[in-house]
């Protein structure tokens, strides 16, 4: 090799290392000017450089100009086509090769393996065997073992293993490592362990692979024993162990191992940080997460997109959304994982509106969503009861094809259920090619919230009939449906089966459903005894549930007991005062009402004002009884007067039991007339086209009089009205409500 060739080859090597295509082309020009016929070594270096730079046109041009290419020349151009996926050109070069060696065959097979043409790869391997065993080498066997793993064929893998043993390649560490990896990823951990134990020589890579395989198969103790016996460990060893512990839900152990790693002086890399931050998020270890964050800043890893995304995810899981926002905002580079972590974090922490806004911002930044991100933002739209945005995301799911992912379809079922479009929800459910427990639960919950008790229970029985296991959420929906339909015995049976047949321990929500079940049916004494026998004291919702029914059934004694218990639990909760006041007011005990009001005033307890809102032309209009700021108020009041006269003609009688003021009946009627949901409904009657359903959301539970009045309004105005209150949906049409008499 001449000195000039040696000089140019060293410069071309530098181009390959720095991926500098411009310099490579300039050097090529100089070579062509100074050397009429470059020697074979320099030509091969040029082909290798252009191949590394993925400029296959220039590489092929240099190759075609070589008068007599050697095996190395053929292998370089073959490997370049193989790595770039240009398999037709790879096949052409391979067929033209006058001589082939093990490198030629390995490049040829690798091209098919790497780009998913597994049948062609197997045929190429058979041809290689026919050509003679001298072509086989450790790299070839490593490639074909990867082929069997990617193809999902353990039989093919065992065939290759047999040939490895037969031809004496089992002693090579380079072959043993992919064998261990293949068997462990197929779940055949004992086969992997046998290969590992019988290996005459083991290197660090094989030990790391064995540790990862043991952890993947849940053999944590064996993995820990091997890990601690390893004479040498690198960052991959530690990261494999930490991530494996996290995957086996041993997050505390994973965090502890990081401390041990640092004490031994090993440096954390991006993958280690990612694994331990996941562990911190799993056990809500905010303090440890903050300490890691400080270490990340000191080691200049904060701008690493993988580490930054893991930090965002950790803070979101630890419910420190402001910290997550700060990390996200200062990230100079973001990928789909970063955006997804923040969007999902917003959704899981109740910041639904922020999740929707950030999703739109992500799209403006030219990032297309994946199934997790799209499913999360659809769930956020469901929490906002935003049918308009949710429908747009449904369209995006259809266009992108992501609707085929079960996570997206499940979120859409929930969306339409929470927006009161139960028919659309069921239609989506029927269109799904496969369904899981979440799919069934989403539909069951939708029907339950809509007051369709019979449909809820029928679906639940079908779910059980299909062999699917209900969870705690499913039973909340089922018990709620029984409660609203007055199915006391049925509800008791389901409650008992939840523990005995499905192994689900009841929590507060389930006990509250049972309190509601007995209370609604007027079985207040049974409800009281049920509470006394509960393994823990009910939460505020449970006491309010009982207290509400005491108001309906005018039971002062149990109502007083429930109110006192609620006020002892939450002294600042206004519900105890208000509901007990309602019971006293119904009995005409206004001195007791006045005493409760003084108690509220003295203790600084404030009633949450009732408000309702409706969306019109992408703007939300909020109404409350005492708010006079709406520019449409005069128009709404005038329409209400007309409606009220027609309602009275139809037989409407105001229910004044919910007015807790000792005033004249006419004043009580006036106060009822201007409840927030009526103002919002009349706004919808005035401005929304007759073809559209009027959709109103209320922050509190709809009172009995407003529920009755809305029935009359739907009949008089001939409009569909959907009201979502703090408890459930009410769909009014032709003078009836979807919930019947059990509102």
C-alpha cells in the first residue's frame, strides 16, 4: 500500500467516524484528480465510507469502476445494501459474486432478518449449509438465533442450537450469549440457565443477559444471587438489575440498589436514571426523586430527552404536577414520549383541560400521537364532558388508524358514556374486534350513570358469561344500578359475590353504594345497622348519602345521627347543616333551622353555590341563581315566565320542601324558578338549534323540583335535555327522565 493510499484511507476513516459526507466527497475529488487508477485498498475504503454515510449511489459507482474487485470489495457493497434495506440490490450483488465466504453469507442473511423477511432468511441459511460448513462462523449463528427470536419460532431456535453444538460452536461466548437471550425471551428460563451453566467461558455480556432473563421470568432471587457473585459489573449490569426489580414491582428494592450502585462508584447513565425514576414514581418516592433530579443536574443529564421524559413521568406519578411542568418546559429537545408523559400526567392528576391544550400544542409541533397519548387525551375530554373535542379526537383516531388499539377504543367508549351518548358508546363496543375487562367495565359504567339499571345488569352478566373478571370499578357501577332501580336483594347478592366469588375487598365506594341501596328503598334502620357493622367509619359521601335519604323520608332521628357523625368527621362540610336543615324545614321546625344557620355562621362554614354551565359555539356559559352578570338574563327570565305558565297548565306543582327559608310560598316558588340548571336549560332553548340536544352540567345534585320541572320543559318545548349533575346523568325527553322515579 502506497503512502498516499495510506494517507487517504486514514482521512476517509475520519469521515466515517464523524459522518462528514461533504469532506468525503471532497477527498474523493482529490483522489480522482491525483490518481488515475486508485488501487483496490483505496477503492474499498471509499466504498466503505459511502456505505457508512448511506450514500449507496456513490458507493456503487466506485465499486463498478474497480477493474477486478476482490472478495472484500464484494462484501463491502453487499453489506452496505444489506444494512440499508435495499434487498433487491443485495440479491443482485450476491448472485454476481464469483466467490463467497462466511462474511458474504452473514451479510446476506442479516439483510433479510433485519427487515423482517424471515422466510427468505431461512432459505438463505439452507443454501449456505448446502454450500459447505466452512461458511459458518460465530457471527452467522448469532444472526440466525436473532432470526428465530424475531420469527417467534422456538423450534427453529432449537434447530440452530443443535447445529451449534454439532459443529463445535457452543464454546464461543459470542454464540452462547444470544442462545441465553433467545431461551429467556421465549420464557424457557431453565434452558437459558442450562446454556449459561454449561458455558466453558462467560463474559460480562453473557452474565448481564442471564440476569435480565431471570428477572424477566420473575426469578428475582436467582438474579440477585448471580448479580452479587459477578466479579465485574458495568452500568448495563446495574441497570438490568434495577429495571428488572421495577418490572417485578419491587420499586423500593430498586431505589435501594441505586444507592448501593453509587457507593460502589459506578456511574449512572440515561438508562439507569430512567429505570430508577420509574421506581420512584411507582412508590411515590418524591424525596428520592428530587435527590436524583439534583444528581441529574450535576451530571448534565437533564437535557437528555430520555432522562427528561422519565423525570416528567416521575413527578406526575408523585402528583407534583408543577415540578413536571417545569422540567417539561426547560427540555430543549422533546419526543413523543416527553409529550405523552406530560399529557398523561395532566390527565391522571385531574388537569383535564391542560391535557387537551397540551395535546393540541403537540400537534402544532408536528408530533403525531401514539395510542397511549390519544387514549389519555380522549379520557381527559370525557372528564370535561366535552363531546365536541372528544368527537374531533375520535376523527383523529379513525384517520390515523389508532382506533384499532384497545386503549383508544376503551377511552372512546368512556367518553361517549360520560357525555351521555350511550348509544354511540355501545356502537363502538360492538365494532371492536377484541374486548378486555376495561371495555366491558366502561360500557357497564356508562349504562349505570345513565340510569339504565336493567341494561347495566344484563351487560354485567354477559361479561361474566364471557369469562371476564370484573374489578372494583365494575362493582361500583353494578351496585349503583341496583340502588337506583330499588333492587335491594339483587344488590345484596352482588355485594356478597364480590368478596366470595371474585376476591375483591370492598372499599368506601362499595359501602356507600350499599348505604344508598338501603336508604333509597326507605330501609333506613337497616342502613344504620349496616354502617354500625362496617369495618371502618364511612367517609363524608357515605354519611351524606344516608342523610339525603333521611330528608326524602323525613326521618329526623337517623338524620340527626348521620348529620352529627358527618360534622364530627368534617366540621367544615356544609352538607350536614343543609340536609338536616331541610329535614327540619319539612317538619316546620324553623327554630331548629335558624339554630343550624347560626352554627354555620359561627364556625365559618360556607355553602357551595350551585352553578350550571352549557357550551355554545366553543364558549362555556356559566349560570348561578344569585349571579346577575349574564347579558342574556332578561331574555332568559322572560322565557322562564312563559314556560312556567305552560308548565302549570300541564299540571306542574312546585315542590317547596328544598327551600330552607321561612318565607311565603310565592317567594319559595320564585326562588325555585331561578335555580342555575333552569337558567342554563332556557339559554339552550333560546340559542341552540331544535335538532341539537341541550347538554347542561351542574356541580351539585339536581333537586327534586328541578328534576320534575325539566320533565315538563322537555315535553312543552319538544326538546331532548341532558343534565349531568354531581351524581349521574338525567336524559329528559317527552316529559320523562331516563332514571324514572329513582332520580
